[in-house]
């Protein structure tokens, strides 16, 4: 169960952000944008694992209260999931699975001819589907 | 799932729509000096951009630009045109030439120099498709097509680096 | 390097190619046209042109002969749907006179994942199918009308396309006409 999901575009501008608790949204925004540096490191940096071509980047960083995970598609779209640190039952595989579902949703919205890629995603159905993925009802 | 012929016939009608629309909007209708096929290229661009998102969903990340180009020439071209690109050449400095000796949309037109002047209409969508796909993979480019003898076609990709 | 590789399911890719290109075309038409009705009409016309050619392809691939009656025609179109769009519609809602019927589609690759924005609520997105039916049947001497009755993109359960037989067209021009 995630508390926040963000989709960031190639140019590092946010395309979509959703949190279960709207009050925490601003705080998450800041944390997520900071985590983008780590994403860049993991893909392009000197210390990157050689030949790791997996889309799932793993844990980006851990705060006192939250953990942040990243995932980058071949098309340079970045997905970020924020989970509550106290949720120790959540395993790596479950995070991977959530990312795959988010990727699937994104690939679907791309098929909508009235969505222009690069613009923020404002379709209600998309927001609902992401909420379901966050709460694990999918 | 759709039969192949649907897309071929649809592609022809797409070309016809753009040409007719140009005529009704009184755009340049000269056949010899380059019709305005920019709308057709944009439709190709939009399609390529979106389809690559779906095609690359399950694939591992590409290593580099050449890796991406090889993917375009093999898996991508096979999936869409039922065959691979016959020849890929590059100067390793951002110029790539993809040669298809029997390009699908030209093979129905002719095997000779007849209708050569109409060939741009049938390759423009694909130029856009390539440009859109590469763009979504982070490679900005200019894509043009060269047709000397049908049905063979060379797609020239010039990568734009900042 | 010429043999096709099998990494992707080419049928599925082809289907997505049609869906995405059709979507891009509709988006372009919306930009080019003055109003939504114009776009709907153009889609029907484009479909008509496609139908005129698709029928040749269909007849060549299936080697089918003349249809006995309208029910036979409906069945043939049903198999054409399967062949070209990969979906099997139900043929239903026959009129008492037997000259009108509907195709009921519960899935449609053209509208997969499409959501109409608010300002295009009147758009007949699937009008191309009506045009294809009209064009194809005209080539076999049947003058029909085809229109959308129910539309999944507008919130209906299914997409229903209705076909009405108008008249049989003459096979050859009567003597004395140019």
C-alpha cells in the first residue's frame, strides 16, 4: 500500500501526482523532486551497477517516516512510489508489482488520442485506477 | 486481432484524406515541388510515439543509441512491417540509414520508376512513425526518406544533439 | 537480417497500430474541421472509401458467392468483422419487415482506451464502421443506410450499429444511358 505515487516526464516535470492524504501532498512533492537526482545517478552515474538494465530501480532513499522507490521506463518516464516506513510487511516484489501496474495504466492512457503526451494527466478514470493500485484494491 | 490488409487500405485512405484536405484548404498542390504532407507526418509521429511506449513496456533498458537503432531495425520493423530492415548503416556520429528493399507500402504501387513522384506520399507516415518512436525513447531526430527504385526505400535518420 | 523476429505478437501490434493511427487521424480531423458533425461525416466518407476496397479483399480471401438474402449478407458482414477487426458482433434487433438489423459490439479495437473529452461528446467516433458497411455493400449492389444507435464511448453498455436496406442497385446501366 503506497501513500503517494508520482509520474515524472522526461524533462523532469511532474505529469501526475496522487496521495492518499491530500495534506501531505506538498511535502511529498518536495521529497519526490529531490529523489530525481538519485534516479539520474542510478541511470547515468559513475557508481551505477554495470549492465543493470532493469526498469525497477529499487529503494531510492529512506527517511524517518517514509521510503521512496523509483522506476524508469525505456521512454524515460519516471514513476515514484512513496510508502510509509512503518509498513514493514510490504515486500520488494509487491513494490515491483505496483510499478508494473502503474506502467500498464500509463501505457493505456497513451492510447487515448485525446491525451497529448507531455501534458499533465487529468483524466478522472486514470486517477481512480492509480488510487486503486495505491490502496491495493487492484 | 486485425487483418494486415486493414491497415494497408487504411493507410492509403489516410494519404488520400491529407491530400484532399490540402486541396480544400487551398494549400500547395504541386506534385513536383513537395506537397504539404506535414499532417501525415504528424499522424505518424503521434502513432510512433504512443506505440513505442506500449512495445517497450516489458523490455529491459536499452544500452545506448546504437542498441536502440538495432531494436528499431529488427523487432520494431518486424512487428509492424512483417520483416526486418535489410541494411543499417551509420557513421557513428548520429547519422543512420535504414534500407528496406521491399517497403510494404511501395510494393503495391510498382516495381519500376512508374509513380515514383507519388512515392513521398507513401513513405511520409513511416518517417513520422520513426521520428515519434525515437522521440519517445529520448532521441530527437529528423527523418527523411529516399526512394530511387521502388519498392526499395532508404530512411535517413539524423539525430539532433544539443 | 530479413526474416521477421518473433519478439512481439504481430497481430496484437497490428491491432494497436490501427487503434493508434485511427485515434491520431480523428484528432487531426478535429483540428481541421469546423465542427464535430463535419468530422463524423468525414469519418463515414473515409469508411466508405475503405469499404469499397475491403470488399474486394474479402471476396478474394473467402471466395464467397452471392448472398441469398439480407440475413445471409448480415452473416457475411459478421465474419468480415471477425476477419478485419478481430471481434464477433451479435446480429440482432431485426425489424418486423426483415429490412433492418443491428450489429451489437461489446468490444471494439477502434475505441479501446479512448475517452471522449467534454467538448467532443457529439462525435460519432465509430462512424468509419458505418461507412465501411455502406461502401462494401454498394459494391455488391446493395444500397443501405448505416448509423450508430448505441455508443460505448458515450456511456452505453454496447456499441450498436444499425443497417437498413434501401434498395437493390442495378447490375448494369439500362441501354440508352451514357
